[in-house]
């Protein structure tokens, strides 16, 4: 049986985050997650989480990862509810498909602030809870865009995810003294709400399949399994500072 654990997933109300929440719930973990805009989505995900077998005391909170006060309040609440934290999954993010020339400074700063500064703020605020746990790990959701820059997402998105990879590797070095492992998952194109417009016809779906040597469209559950693998000491106790590509064989260099 999987060990019991406490987990916090940012942006866990839908998409990849929701799949991650449900994966830990199926393992019997007590899972908290955040949402930003869709409370109905969060309530639906919590019901599914409890049905999946999540531990008593699971719940959700509203969080803007780009706002320090919001992050500090989330850390305070989780400290009250959980006491300590075994797993932090930094998943919340935004994406843009604008060209570099079309991207404004305001758009650039927003994407960097959510996707990269958000990881910094959440990790820094949750670190005391992670240090209190008997074991702890962090998994950051990066992207193949941060490794290759060759997908349709914007330069701002690619830069933010490259930053997440660099931050992951440095945190793995710094937090090792506390026994906290830090890894990242770098998916290729995943079928979520954010990219549904790229998959709304059979022709578009075929085009996405052709991006991947395995000729499949990656699903949120595929990413969730990788996150769970990296997070848990039973499966990855000696793995830290690594970036696991969930890319169906798409080249990463």
C-alpha cells in the first residue's frame, strides 16, 4: 500500500493539475489544491477527489500564485489544516501563443510572474511546512518549450519554463540538506482546456499526433503518473534535480 502523505497542488481544479490531484487521491493522500477563477471547477474536483479515496481533511483554496499576500495566506491556512507538507506540486500557469514581435512588455511580465515567480513564491512560503515533514519533495511542471523553444507557445512561455527548469536544478542542490528532493516534469503537447482549439478537428488531432514519434496525444493522466513517480520516496528516493520528459518521443534538443 502507498504511504499516507499530505499534498498541495497549485492550479489543481482542472487540466494537468486535476489529474495530479486525483492521482494522489487514489493513493490515499490528503490532498489540497488551489484554484484561481473557477470555484465550480474546484468544487467538482474536490468531490471527485473524495470519491477517489483521498485522505480525511482534503480541500481546496483560492490562490493567485503571482501575489505574495495570496501565497502567504495559503501557506498559513495549510499550516493550520495540515501542520506539515510532504509533496508540493507547482502546476499553476498560463500560456500564450503570440509571436515575440507581438508580445507586449505587460504580457511578458504577466507570464513570467505567474509561471516562474509563482513557483518561487509558493515554494518559499511552503518550505517551512515541507521541512516539518518526515520526508518531502517538490515537483515543478515545466514544458518541452523550456528545453527546445520549438513549439507554438510564445517566447515568454518558453523563457518562463526554461526558468522553472533552472530553478528546479538549483533548488535540488540547496534543499538536499533538508532531505527535500526537487524535480520537474516537462510535457510536450497535452490535451487540456488551454489547447482545445488545436484539437477541435480530426485534421488538427492528426497533426498533433505527427509531432510525436509514438503518434499519440498526451493526456493529463500521463503527466500525473510522472509527477507521482518523482514525488514519492518508494519510487524516486535517489532522484533529484532531474527533468522528466513526458513527450511521446518528441526530441528535446
